[in-house]
């Protein structure tokens, strides 16, 4: 099947457009899936953190280190000014 170069160019262009659209659809599906995964992972982490906080408040677990108030050193008087 010998076709002229112009027809072959059109077929290659159409093929590239089809592959490009297919690639965009695949990327969209993966991205949408990643957004869903990130959302549910964030929701699960929030529920786990709140559960840990509640159990720590009841004394069943140690408090989460990232929810504690930062340790503030007690004020020390300067012996040079006293």
C-alpha cells in the first residue's frame, strides 16, 4: 500500500492527536485519583489525630507531641542586676 506523503503526514498527525488526547485522559484520571487519595489520607490523619487527642485527654494514651504546648522556660533573674 503505497500512499502519497501528504496522506501519510495527515495520518501521522491524526495519530499524534489521538495519542495526545488519550494521554491527557490518562493523566486526568491519575490526577483525579491522586486528589481523592490525598483527601482521604488527610481525613484519616485528622480523625486519627483527634482520636489520639481524646484518648490522651482521658489518660489512656500519652499526649501527642505535636499538640503539646511548647515548653517555656521559667524566668530566671539575672544575678548581675539583682
